[in-house]
C-alpha cells in the first residue's frame, strides 16, 4: 500500500505524532488523585484514545506518548495501538520537563516534520488539512486555531491575510487582549526548531519556544479548524466534554434495555452493565457498571462502578466506585470510593 492509498497526502509528509501528557492534572483533583488526566473517561473511553483514533484514521503510523504522571497506568489503558492499526510508544520523564522539554527529550526519535498535541484538550480536527497548510505556507510551526469568549484563559494570536501569526500571547491580562482567536494546542512542527530548547530543562513549547522563534523571524502559521475544541483541564469542562459527546453519539437513543420506569432526556448516556430504575435523567452520563435507583440526575457525570439510591444530583461529578444513598448533591466533585448517606452537599470538592 502506497502513501496515497493510505491516509492520502498526510502520510507522504507526516507519519508521526507526539501527544504531550506529562501534566499532573491538578485542576481536576480529586479525580486525578488515582488516575492520570489523559485516561479519564469520556463515555467510558480514555479521552486521549479519541486522538489516537483520529490520527489513525488520518493515516498516521506512529504516536509517541510523552508521559510523566502515573505513566504505567497510561500505557496499560491505551495499549500499543494495535487496536487502531497504529504504533503507540511511550516516553517517560524522570522529572517534569514541560511541553518543550518533553519534545527535546525525544528529538532524536522524531521525523523531520511531526504533529504535536497538548493532551489537555478534546477536539475534532482535520489533521490532513492542517498538514497541507503547513507545507503550502512553508511554515516552521503551524498552530491549529479556534475562537473563544474567554481570551484571558488561553493563548491568543493575531494573523495577517496569509495566515501568518504576527503576535502571540499566552493567557493575557484583560488589558492585553487583542484577539479572540486561540491556540488549541495542536501543532505541525519542523523538528529543527527543537534545537533552540535546552537539554534536560523545564521548558514550555508555547510560552517560550514560539515567542523565541517569532523574534528570530521563523514563520509561525495559523490553521483555522472548524471543529469543536475544549480544554478538559477543569471539572466543568470534563463534564462538558462527556455531555457533548453523548449529544453527538447518542442523541435520541433508546435506553429501554438498561432502564425501567425511568425518563431519560437531553445529552444522556448509559455505559455497559449499567442499570437505571425509577429515575429521571436530564443530561446525565452514567458510566459502566453502575446501579441507580429512585434518583434524579441533572447535568452530571457518574464514573464507573457507582451505586446511587434515592438521590438528587445536579451539576456534579462522582468519582469511581462511590456509594451514595439518600443524598442531595449540587455543584460537587466527589473523590473515588466515597461513601455518603443522608448528606446534603453543595460546592464540595473531595470526599
């Protein structure tokens, strides 16, 4: 099979991607106390696996996971790529190196041009079209772009008429905002630019390397992708990604085989071996191996293995293997293995 038959133009030029997943996921605690953020589930599937699936469909041949925190769990959850028909390998840090340092660590394993992905994000992206734009423009780095209503929380850019990035600012102060166009954390990269990153040093790819390259006159190109983008680094965003995916994949799905005397509406999902009895679910994602009785769940995410009886749960995430009875929970993030009875909690994060 030639490169044109497999993955069209992308594999003729780009066959390799790096997913940067070295962070500790502190903003998602307590959910990440026992599980690294890149394998937290979106509809019972590790969130990073969606990237691997999309890369495989685009004709990629190799994905390198640049790991840090709980690396062994990540390899166990994501595997070697045989399921997707792609090679997945793992790079391990002895100490935190940042996104730039993680790429420097594996520089000698990288192709002349490769894709780099920030594992904090969840998105739809056309990798083929992005690679085409990179080669068409003659860029040294191409950045996938979207728009935002909260520019102070992200990296923003200003473009010229050709798509060249003229200005780049990471998480600006309100008075520094000049654009609502954001960096989504997906890049096509010429390996040679990694020469500017010092060895064995904490170094940030977007905050340090990109501004340095712009100062030196390297071409940084923008690629505007029409797909959705989410930073899943916070509980509300992780919940949102689950609800959005449920809406896309299971809208108007018939859940009658897993439910009895229940009303299920909105962006809802029931995982394998989950049973729901005498419940009202309005935009609720209930992961696999859960049992829910006599309860009302609204805009909430229940991770695997939970038992819920006679509860009202709203805008809340329950960690794995929780036991909740006769409780009222609102705007909470509850740790794995929590047992609660006759509790009323609001804005609680933890056990």
